[in-house]
């Protein structure tokens, strides 16, 4: 065996290999993305990026039905999208082991909410595993496959940002060969796998029985649930990353460490509760364990002293226990230090679109991706951002309400390429079907940019790196009934605005596709950096672009040639024609006239 | 033999593209190779887009939390001065600041840059008893590659961490990066080590 440092995500990938997974699927989403990327790099388990989490899970369910072990990874909100197959797969059970990895994001490092997906495992009545470090992340995948098959249940492996993105040592067998675990001899099983009401009623009984068996298993399986007896005046029930903070803060305390957190091992909890003077529950986000422990007639202290919002850390756990701060540090520098907030990159194709929208007095429903940054100053041209794909449906709904109120402001939906494929297409079907007339801007940067540039069905490349058929957005829009589909260059402000105005004027739905490859994918300069040819009078017009290559703190525009990509948006805006880009004379001439 | 009685807490910071994560990775790998238990954490959500980057490494006989408690860092390694100021309170009162003298002005927002602090070095020196500043960028430039500034800083860190022998550092660097960068990284590491030995007093550990 060798010890290697792995992130939780890398360890999950290793677990899939060691556990004999035949297949893994995912839709990218922080903090889960590196799981599938790592599995793909290993090159053993077959991998797929799916258009969305629902499809990812459905393919995994199919693999399981056919007898192969399958793992499906997504961020917490992705499980909402996959909830339909997830809840029903619970009734069908599995063929080959089936694991859904839910990567939750307490503190919302990169998410729109911090829902606690342990509730979903409980609602779906499946086994729930919570690893606390990378070693467990790997072990629980292999163990999860066994458990899934033994108890005929899908398994949710719930991790959080801190387990996903922290590294800790993992014991690996360098000589282990990859061998997919298969259940050969597939046979049709109508009563189990066809969820007609008559079958599903019987299956529900089986699900409840399974939970009882799982609970009994959890009472005795020390690899998952264990009591670490110590000082018996304080007993702490905990799971996941919170276990590490408890161990750090209270090294002497007795701890009931839970790895299988649904169904809960009630007998073990009672035994632990009876063995300590004061009982505590330390868990991130909701009082998921705490309320169930309370239902046993025990009286733990939990959310009254530990926060329900945000992520835990050693300080928050120590504070809850009334322990003095662990560190005695230097006073923070309280001067208002300049921040480094995320901004659209210099030359980003989204910038011209949001600049144009900000001038037009339109309502804009946005979506999830880098372009959500278009909602921030100085562009500030987004009214809403809810969830993946919502821009399309919300645009139509908002139009209905505005018109009813006598407000004739146009409504524009803005969506990225990967998000459009994820769940924008069905929204567009609805717009056409139900007689909407809005305009959708499809910002195609040729990648899933926000999560680190993953392929998707529109890029023409698979997760395994093979060339495939790229989704044709124009054809898709036409096929669902949008007659007005056109392309507009997001680097040509005048033409872009004209295109948007024209489509908004039309009394039918329209789609404008703005193509510009992500600057982090193709860093080749678009043209030479912009240069100032006159003494800048400092009117500030170009600053409204929010371009990181343009600094105006001296009162004049100063272009950083190392950052400027030559996109020439500022050249088009300069009312004094003082900005020039080699090769862009024509644009400047036009703006003179 | 330099054994640790309690975990060594190293807080690292810088700006996206700086190579902060590479430094923290080498520290973590070297500590593991030396036989320590290790935890390493990072926040890198928007790092590609010029944001602040933070990584934490803890190693010792037994480590639990991947996060360092506030005010419990033994050493703050900063690859940029403003980021050193921003995270100064991560340090213990008797902790050591090891900072690259480089200044990176934050990208202007809407054309406006918030003024860079006047005297970041002075503020650091006022608050931290042991503050070591290195011209890591200049040293890396002399070696022919600005991007190696992070390895200069790693070399300086190694002087403050005698619990990990020099050979372990060199072996870790050799395996952590692509072979064509090996010579440069080793040279940058050596240069940083030399400067730190000279400026900080040989072998001084917290």
C-alpha cells in the first residue's frame, strides 16, 4: 500500500475505480466537477457528461438495471433536477450498485442556495453515507456499491465543499487492477422495474423493509458508525466534516461518529446517549440528525449553540461549546482594503451583450454561468437569476405579468450554451407552444466556462475526448418552432443592438445566438491592444464596460496592454475617437459619422 | 530529528495565476513524504478570474481539521502584499509572515481602482514581530521566468520548516512538476532558500 494525498473528489474517483464501477456520469457543478474529470483521466471507468443531472442519473439507472455498477455526480441543486428518477429508483432498487454523489455547498462558495440534501435521501428513503475525509470518501464508494447491491437500494454519498476540495492521505494499492464488477445474466423483472401503481405499492413495502434492515446493519457496522469513548461528561453525535472539527476542538470527548446517516442507527444512538452526561449534536446546516435524535426521547443540545447557516469551522464549533478561541491572533487590518471580486475577463464575449442590454431599458431574466456577472456594476443588466434554464420560462412569465399591468417593457432572456442544453430547450418549447413573443439571447462561448471548461453536447467532444456530433442550436430552435433565429457578433455593438431591437419588435418568439469563444479557452488576442491616440479627456464612457484592462483611477483611461485582448468594445464607444486598434479603423470611422 | 509536537499551520495566499496552490501542494506532499499526517484545503472558485486565492496546509503527528482556526497560523506565506494584509489576522501573535514584495493592483471595477494601500510592508511590520519580505519576483526574473516566484517563496519557507529535510523538498519538487520545469523550479527553490537563510538567520524556526 502507498499513501497519497487526494482531494475528496479525487478519492471518490479512486473509489469508483476500486469499487468496480462500469460507468460514471455527471453534469458539471461546483464542488462536484472534479469527480468525473478525475475518473475520465484515469481512463478505466466509462464516463459521460450528460446534458443535465436528470439524464445523468437516468443513464446510470440504466447501467444499474443492466447489471453494471454506476456512479453519478452532481452539485446539491443538481439533485433537484435529478429528483424524479432518484425518488423512483428508490422503489425499483438496483441491479448493479448505484451511487448518487450529492456535493453540497454550505456557505455557498459557488451556489445559489445551501440546501441540505440529507433531507432528500431521507425523503427518497435511500441509504445515505457521509464521509469525513478523503480516505472515507474512497472507502465509502466501494462500500456503498456493496451496500447498494446487498440492500437493493440506490445510495446517496453526501459530501460538502470542504470534503470535496480538501486533501488528506489515502491508502492505495498500487498494484490493484481495474475490474468492473458485473451482475451477468440480466433478466426482465416486471414487478420490480416497471413502476405501475400495482407494482409500486408492493415496492413501497419492500422499501420500508429495506430501511429497517439498513438500520439494523448501521447499529453494528463499525466501518460506518462507531463510538469513540472518551471523557463521558460530554458526548457528541456528528457526521461528515463536522467530525473533524469536533475532534480538533474536543479531543477528549466521547464521540458517536456517524457515516451512515439514513436510516439512523437508533439503538447505537440510545446506547451512546445513555453513556454520557451531556449530549450534543454537531452538524453543518440543518438539524437533520438532531431532530431525529430528539424524536428518540433524548435531549441533545444542537442548533441553539451551533449556527444553522453557513459552514462550520473549528472556531464556530469552539464558540458553540463556549471554549476560548483556539488562536490568539493578530488584529485584522481594518482599513477598507481593495477587493478582488470576480469580473468578466477582458475580451469576454458576454460584455458587449450586457453593455447593450443596459442601454435598452429592457427587463432581463438571466441564468446560471459566468454571465451572471452581468448583474453586477457597472453593467447591472440582469433582473433575475434563479436556477439552471429558468431564464427562458421566466422571460415568458414576466412578459405576461408586465403586459397585464400595462407595462410594455420588452423582456429578454439570456442563457449560456451549456445551460441552454441543460434545461433551456424545454423552456423554449413552452414559449413557442404557449404563444410567447420574447427574445432569447443564447450566449455561446463553446464550453461550460464557469466550472472550468467542460465539454457538453454543443461542443462536439465527449468526456472521453472523442469527437461526436455537436448539437446544432439553429436547427434546434427551428425545430421547436422558432422561426426567427439569427446570429449576431457580440463584439459589434451597433449591429448587436440593431439585431436585438429588430427581434423585440417582431410579434413572435426569436433567438439571437451570440458566439464568442471563452477567453480562457482561446487566449489568442482578438487584435492588438487598444491604444490612446489623444490626450484622454476622461469622459468615462469606456469605463461603463467594466473591462479589467481599463483603469480610470487617474481620471483618464489607461489601458493595460498585457490584459487587453483587442476586443475593441472601448474603441467603438469612445466619443472622441481617441481609442484605436490596429485594423479597426473602419469601426472608428463609422462612429465618427 | 525535528519532530513536531502539534500540527504546523501554514496559511498561503496570493492572486489567481500566482501559483499559490502549487506551493501549498508541494508543502503538503513534502510533509506527507516526511511521514506527517496532512490536511490541505483551498478555495479556488473564481481564481482564474483574478480573485484572491487562499490555501491552508496543516501537518504534524495527527491532524483533523483541514481549516486552521483564526489566529492559529504559525506561518503566513503571501505571494502578494495586499493579500498579506488581508489575511494578517490568520497569524498567531508570535507567528511569522513570509511575503513576496510584489504588488498586484486589483482589476478596476467599472474603470475605478480602489487605491492600493500606501505602505503595506510598514503595516505588516508594525503588527508582526517576525516579518520576512523577499523580492521573489526579481529573483525569479533573474532566473529567466517570472512564474517561478512561487518556488522562490517555497525555498524561503523551507528554511522556516527544518522538520522537513532539504532532500525531501527537492525530491517532492522533482516529482510534482513536469520534467522540463524541474531545473528552473529547483534553481528558484534554491535561490529562495539562500536569501531566506541570509535574511532570517540560519535555521530559525517558530
